[in-house]
């Protein structure tokens, strides 16, 4: 008779069941603690960003006043009264004071962030020194080239401040509400910049007691039209908000700028066109401009007050959530400890090691664990990989891109780089990788089931699937990695690292992440699975080899992945 194998005892099964349930309980509680801690840390960073950005907001405010009044002073003696000189000097001191504090704050975050501003500020100071030579010599009218240099230098610095605030806000955004507030501040600064340039153009021309040129008049109208369009956009956002104080301050801007200052501008326009504006009229409209323009900054101050109020609520909610999840974790750990007291020590030791590791995560001492757990493919591995990528990206932050260049390089649907901008950026990265002797990977990837999704659910859900794919890929990429849309459901990636193993692992993480994260929508009965094929060409960059040559190799690798049954990653070494 065949001997029957001994079955697992009920006692062992009970131990296994209790251990499994306890681990699940502790695991979920620890994940919630980690997520709550991340939210709390993020809220603190955003609050610090809002407080630090105040320096640049105030620097911008006084810079715009210095720009306008200095240009008037360069245009003739009418703008050099003792009151005007005192006004300029006061604004200069405020500009320098707030700008220095802002730069010091920015240097503490990342020195690379401060470099473009420091460069523009140096150019601005050089132009200011030339202005002082003219004003001290009391020249009747400065050379047009100097006025142009002054306006260009001061405007470039103002616009760089706007760009920096916009960049920092988008990089650190926590919620849609905060993002809307920050964008509103940036729009308000741009609005102030436009109306200030318009006012500067008008007051400078009138102070010369000469008729406006056609170009000056057209530029004046263009600036006003741009400002009016931006103000309409801002008022829509403000009126849609639930802040009565913000709406009231918006009404103040309407009254002081549009109904007072702009009306005075219209009345002054015939005299300005003929060059017959008197000193009293010029002083009057300058006085109105200060009040009207200050109302814009009062609006910005109100926005900041609403931001800080929201951030306090957000931080309180994050603290509450953190305390609740910590309590859940402590309760779970107590249950685990009580249960495992009845079982053998050889089973308790592995569980203690696991809970100890999770506790390290809760305390923020996660660096050793993240290094070890980075090889895992579950949710903890994804969190660890994301944290390590974030940490490494801070050491290799790329230079800031210009605002207009950034808008021109994104794909409208997915938000990643479009085909043209990807080519441009990838060419630069190829050159850098060659210069630094780094290993790079150029990836072509394609959705395997895109046609099926479109046929089954419609193109609208196909678009949502594309955006979901880019979102998942972006989570696995570092900030300096490139993601571009090649066309349709095809995308491109450019990655680099110090060795081939690292860059290949990065590609595999992208593939694994896409497989593990289906698209979940409330209106669908089941998640949409996502499968991609990837063709990867990797290795050291070869001199004088164009980007298109590597794209051809990656395309061949992608074709091979499709031939192998799809949902595959095919690697090819870079060759000449």
C-alpha cells in the first residue's frame, strides 16, 4: 500500500493564517503612514515655497516701478524732479533688498535655479549703472540705445522672475486648488508687467513733449489688448472661486485701473499723440498709475492670503491623517505582537525583521531599505524606486527651460514632448552623453492593444489610455529623462546612466510598471489592461552618429518585439 504523505497540521495552518493576516494588517497600515507622511512633507514644502516666493513677488513689484520711472527720467528733465528721484531710489533699495533675499532662499533650494536670475540681474545692474551716468551728468535726453538697453534689461529680469515662480509652482504643486492659485499669481504678475510696459511707453513718450510715433502707438495698443485678454482670463478664475475677499479686491483693480487710470489715459491720448502733455498732467497720470498698479499687488497679496489659509487647512488635514494612520499602525502592531507571543521564536524573527523595516520607513530612515527593496516588483518596490529616482534627480537637475519653448515642445493630448521637440532635446542629450562618456538608451514603444480599445470603447477612451500610459511612464522616469510622442500610439524615451546595467534596468522598470497598472475608470465595468512593446538601443554614444541612425536601430528592435508576440522588450547594442 502506498504510504500517504503526512498532512500539514491545523496548528501550522493556524499559525500561517494568523501570520498572514497580521502581516497584511501591518503592511496596509504602514503604507498609509508612509503616504500620509509624504503628504505632510509635501504640504510643508509648498508652504515654504509660498513664503519664499514672496521675495520675488515684491522684487518684481518695485522693479516695474523702477523701470517705468527711470525710463521717464531718461526721456527728459520732466522726469527728474526731486520727488521722482526719491521715488526711484526708494524702489531701487526695495528691489535690491528683496531680490537678494530671494536669491539666498533660492540658493538654499538648488543653486541651478538661481543662475538664470543672477545672470539677468547682473545685466540689469550694468544697465542701471549706465543710467546713473546719464542722470548724474543731467543730459537732457538719453540716447535711444540706452533707453532701449534699460527697458530690455529690466523687462528681461521681470519676465525671468515670472518664469521662475511659474516653474517652481508647477514643480511643487500638491493639489489642483493650489496650482490654480499659483497660476493666478503668475498671471497677475504678467498682467502687471504688460500694463506697466504700456504705461512706461506712454509716459516716456509724453515726457519728451514730442508726438507719438506710429510704432509707439501700435505697441501701446498691443500691450493693452494683451493685458485685457489676460485680465479676462483672471477674472473668470476669480469669479469661479469661493473667496469673497478675492472677488472684492478684483473689483478694486477694475475701479482703479480700468475706470480711473485707463479712462485718464484715454482722455490724455489726443495730447500724447500731438506731444502737448504738460508736466501737471504727466504727474497726475503717474500718481494714478502708482495707485492702480499697487492695487494689482494688493490682489496678489489677497491671493497669497487665500493660499496660506488653504495650506494651513491642508497641513491640518495631513496631520490628522498621519495621526490616524499612526494609530492604526500601532494597533495593528499590538495585535501582531499579542498573536505571535504564542508561536515559536523561529517564526517570530522574520516577522520582526519585516515590521522593523516598515518602522524604518515610518521614521523616515528608509535609505538602506530603499536600496535593498529597489529590486522588488510590487508596490513597495515601486515606491522605493520612485524615491531613489527623485533623490538622484536632485543631484543632476537640468537647466531651466524657457517658458515659451516649453509650451511649444509638449504634445497637446498627453503632455509629453512632441516629435519635433524630442528630436531637438535628444540631439543635445546625445552630445552631452558623448562628452561625459555616459551610457544611453533610445527607446521606441508602442501600445499593443490600442486598436482594440478604440474599437471596443471608442477613441475618447483611447485618448484616456494614452494619457494614462504617459502618466505611468513619467512616474518611472527621472526629470532629465526624455518622453516624447512619436505619433499615434507610439512613444519615444531617452535615458542615460553611468553603466549599461542601470539603463537597461530603467527600461525594464518602465515595462513592468505599465503592465502592473491598468487604466481604471468609474464608468467602465473592468480595468483596461495596458500592454506595450519596446525596442531599445543602448550603449555608449558613438561620435558622428546622428540621432536618426539610433532611431532606425530602435525601430528594428521594436519590430522584433512585435514579431516575438508583442508585450516584449528587445535590446540592441548601439552600432555605427
